[in-house]
């Protein structure tokens, strides 16, 4: 009798699957699609001997052919990075260092977060787009040719921006088209992307805006929130990141895969309400888990001590975790954690935590919850580097006396009072003991230890010297779904 919840092991092994072919099937299309000639020139020019090629899952089908072509033309040793440690949009410098690579070539979509360890080259997909259809949709959404509009796009459509500029700039004089910028002296790319060693602070004013690898200059005295934004690309993390950051702007989008456009102004308010609810959960939390969701984005080590200090001064305890790609079973192992804060690139930090047992917030949201000087306003920061000293959105940590103010939880309705820094002179010597209620009952606030002691299963028990020594015996044969000896009796 077949099990309705599983499949026969023999059927799984013998099953035939269809591998989808990419659009770059012929050798000529392959070299054009993956810009192999430019990549070889980049490798030969800098005399790199070991090269790491990072592919997203949808492009892995062509990885072997691309690697063989590059090896044949450069004589360099090429390694393929398939399963990235974190999001595929980020450069996986850790995996490249495992093979002692001299440089990385990153293929496909990218968040353009700066990386500083290894020389880097971006090769974006040249996804098909109907420029005439895009222009038609643009004119339908913006019938007034004097409208102030900023054009943003997915990196995989940068090859078509020149044609769009030619078709729209003469009719729309107030149209601003953003440019892709790679930050860092060791970042290289093709002709569509500008490379900048650094972005000076005098350029980041009301006239010049640089965020998420996009640079654009405002033509008038208007601020960004007085512009409408037109986005070219599919609905996803990139569009969500833009909408959360510039949440006062009206967004319209064009999806090249379907050839349709629409206004995106409805769901952003609902998303901001969800994020504010997560902030209230963070204010109520007593134990915080810091999730390190990147090892490649620049300055990720600098935000960790800043978060720890803010959490500590708010009277909370924190623990740090590094676990690669996140999923529900991983985080479910730490039930003593009340809330998690994820340190990742801007596109991966906005994680939908509805399926997780505990909420997951961004560093900005955790600062709103722990730093009285930082208030919830129209500014929403997804790039944690802007929170660091010298960043665009840095707010100094409040003094200790500001943490003693009590407020009311909007979730439970209870009075919530933040504790003082346990290491300060204002705190009592027995800072681990606090009042639980009006009956003067005391409780130890070391939540992780108390939670562990109350668990029915606390992990593997060593029992050294308590178990007899026996000879090794032959175990079961087969796979977990069907061992050989099962069913023979």
C-alpha cells in the first residue's frame, strides 16, 4: 500500500527531470549574455590566477559552459559558487576565500552593497524588455509632461536605459534617470555602471541622492518626497526596499515580463503598520537575538557593537547568532529569544516574519525601540550603514537618564519601564534582581538560563563514566525512508 505522505525511494531515484535551458543556448549568445569577453579582459588585465564565479540558482544551468570558456581564454583556475551562504544578491566573499580566490565575478541580480575584501566584477542579466511598450505605459501613467519623476530600475534592465532616455527626455524635461554606481576602489563592471571609490559627504545633500547603488541629481529645489517614482522591474525585494525608503513618494511600476504597468501606492501604508507593530514587540522584548545575515557587506562588524550597546542600555539581554540562510526550524530552536534583529543587506533585511514564531526586525527598528532619541517618523532606514557614526541617519545614543522614563505597551497595555545600564553607578549591585509585582516578589532576569533550566530536554547528556563500553555493531542498511530490515518480520 502506498503511503500518501511519501514517495517510493525507487521512484525518486529513477525519476527523469527536465532541466530548463537558458536563453543563452548557442556559444555566441552565451558569450554575449554573460559578457565573457569583458570578463576575460578583466581577469587578464589584473593577472588573476584564481577566479570565483557566483551564479544565482536560475543561471546555474550555464555555469559550467561559462567557466570552461573563461578558463580556456585566460588560463586561470575558475571556481563556481552555487549555493551562496546568504542571499544571492550579495557577494559571497566568504565562499570565495575558501578557495583562496583572487577576485569574484558576480552574475545576475545584485543589491550593489559595497564589498571590500576582494576585487569584484558585476555581470547583470540582459533581460528582454519591450522599450516601446514601456514608453507607452509611462505616458499613460504620467499624462502631464511637466511631472517631476525619478526613474529607477532593476539592474538587469540597465542595458535598455539608453533607449528609454532617448524616447522620454525630450518630452519630459523634469524626468530624472538614476545611474548605477559601484562603491569601492576594487569594484569593476561593464560600461553601464559607474565606479566610485567613495561618496563624499558634500555630494549627499538636497541635490544629490545616493542610495542602494543608485545615484541621481534633483533638477529643482524640490525634495525627493515631492517626486513621483517610476520603477522598471518585477515586484520583489528591490521594489519593496525603494517603497519603504521613499514612502512619501507615489510609485508606479512597469513589469517587462508581462508588459503591464500599475500604481503601487496602496500596500505601503499597510507594510509600515506591520513594521511599527514589530517595533512595539521589540520594546516589550526582554531577550534579543542578533542574527548576522551577511559576512560580505562592508561595515557589518561595526553595527554589531552599536546594537549591543543600545540593547544593553535599554535593559535587555542579547545573544548573537550566525546561521546562514534563515528558516523557521532554525530559529524555532531558540524559544527563549523574544525577538530577533537581522543584520543584512537592504533587500534581505526586510524579511516577512509572519511564518516565524518570533518577529524579526531591522537594526533601524531595534534602534527605534531602544534609543529614546530616535523617533518613528517618515524616515525609514533599510541600510544599516546609514545608522553608523558619520552616516546619513546616525542618531547618538541617549543618556542613561533618558532610559528611565516609563511608557505603556500598545500591545499588552502594561506599564513598561526601561532599566538602567547594569554597569553604571546608578544601578544597584544586585541588578539581576528586579521587582516582578506589587507583592515585592523578586525574579532572576537571566532569561536564557532560567528558560534552559525549565526545559524538559536540555540537549545531549554526556554521562561520562556512567555508560558501559561495548563493541561496535553493524547498524541498519538503506535510507531513512525504507531500511532493508524493515518489513521483513
